């Protein structure tokens, strides 16, 4: 089968289109004939070898995690799904990814797709589960509360804005000036240009921060929270010293795109509470270019790789 392969650590030229064997599903996995895949920063960080001390990979690696498609084979013990089911979920991006004609997905990270096209479904798993896990499970955001979301123009941030508005919260978000209108359309009440404005001067006494940026942005977020407030970060923390100083609870989230969360996302999408903005669609032959575009092209929302028309 055709696949986008990482042949070595590096930049755009480390990714090549090639042929590999079709993967067979193990117990509690299904084989998915891929319609679309979507890209996440994890995929170019993996390409660059940023995590090579912690994550071992065998070259060539089929890249990609997010996937939508139809089930083409069942592993032992799978009774929850049938061949032909339209599904979406998260393949194992460090072992057998989704940028290929076929992939395998654990049934613990799989659900039936919402009433949207395959491109849209593929854009949801990691980003939407990240936003849902943070806002629903960790922050337990409630109506009337105030939240600051860092990175509101990005894949996770643009979904988090919508989930926060759906919960009835007041939403401020930091982003690039170019994403201001986009975030306002999604429901953001206050937008802050990260390049020219200091969010610590514009936001005070908030209940929660959801940080998709990390670094200094995470550290400065303590200044905008009320005592007893919470920070969930995708890229930093926790910082127990600052937690104690400001009476805050901080948490570094490792997202689990579980079937339960995917089912919750399916319902939110079908209820029109959550929409995905697709910035650009590439085809499988353009996978290397698509990854570079995600890294440097400042997309609004998600970048999709369509495998099957
Ligand atoms: N821990 C986990 O399990 C997990 C899971 C998923 C993702 N992540 C991480 O979460 C992060 C976000 O993921 P994503 O998919 O949302 O990425 P993304 O689509 O690239 O979005 C990031 C957004 O942040 C904006 N941004 C950059 N610097 C900023 C700043 N200083 N202040 C405010 N906004 C800023 C970017 O805008 P411009 O492009 O215009 O600068 C972009 O819109 C990535 O680092 C990813 O690796 C972690």
C-alpha cells in the first residue's frame, strides 16, 4: 500500500511516499481503509527527532495519528464494530500511522463518525479530545465562569473556544491578529494579539486558563487567575512552586483520545455545538508539504491529508 514514510529524522525531505505492507489488526484493533488523515504538531516534532530520547521509532515509519475511514478487517475479540463501519479515531503515530491507504486503530481510541464528511471527521480526534479532556474533565468549566484560552486560532484552541461557549463561559483568547475574526466567529468574547498585547494586563481574576502554547505564556498565566483557579497546559507545567505561591492548581495534560471522549465529540458535532474549521486539504502525495505547512503556514484550525477521494 502507498504511505507517507519518515525515513530519518529531519525536515521536509525526510518524508517520502513509498510502498509498505498493509498492516494487520492485532487483538482489539481494527484495520481501517483510510479516507482522510489530519496532522498535529506531534507529527512534525516526531519528524524532527525532538522526542527521540523518550520515543523509540523504527524507520521507515508511517506517519500520522488522526484518521477517518471504513473498517476493512477486525482483530480478534472485536465485537463492538463491523466491517464497513464509518469510523474515526487515533492510530499509533509512533508505530503504524494514518498517512497511508490502510492503518490499524485500537478500539479504545475509535468511534463511529459524526454526520460530517471524512475530512472533517479526520480533523477531530486529537484536537477535539484535547479540548474536551481539558475543559470538561480537568477544568470542569461551568456556566458564568471566565476562561482564558491561549492559541485560539490553532487546531485545539479553535475547538476549545466553542466548547467553552457551549458550557456558558466567558471566553478570552490569545492569538495572532490574523486570527481575530476567526475566533470571534467561533464565539470568543475577547481577543488578545499575542504579538502586540500583554494578556496579563487585560485579563484578571479568571477561573481557568487552557494553555496550548507553553513556555513563558504558561508561567505568566498565574497572574490572570483568582486564588483557587486552575491551569491546564498542553505543553508545560505543572509548576508546584507557582501553584503554592498563587493558590492555583496546574496540570500538564497528556491527551487520551478515548472512545468515550470521541463519542462525546460525535454528539457535540451532531448537535451543532462544535464545528471544525479546515484550513487546507492536501493529498497523500503532498504529505511532506502538508506537514511543513502545519508547522510554518499559520493555519486556522486543521490541516487535512485526503488519502481516498
Ligand atoms: N500533551 C498532549 O497530549 C498534546 C496533545 C495534542 C497537542 N499537544 C500540543 O499542543 C500544542 C497546540 O496544538 P495545536 O494542534 O493546537 O497546534 P496548532 O494548530 O499549531 O495551534 C497553535 C496555535 O498557537 C498560536 N500561538 C503561537 N504562539 C502563541 C502565543 N505566544 N500566544 C498565543 N497563541 C500562540 C499559533 O498561532 P500562529 O501560528 O499564528 O503563531 C497557532 O494558532 C502543540 O505544542 C502540540 O504539540 C499536546
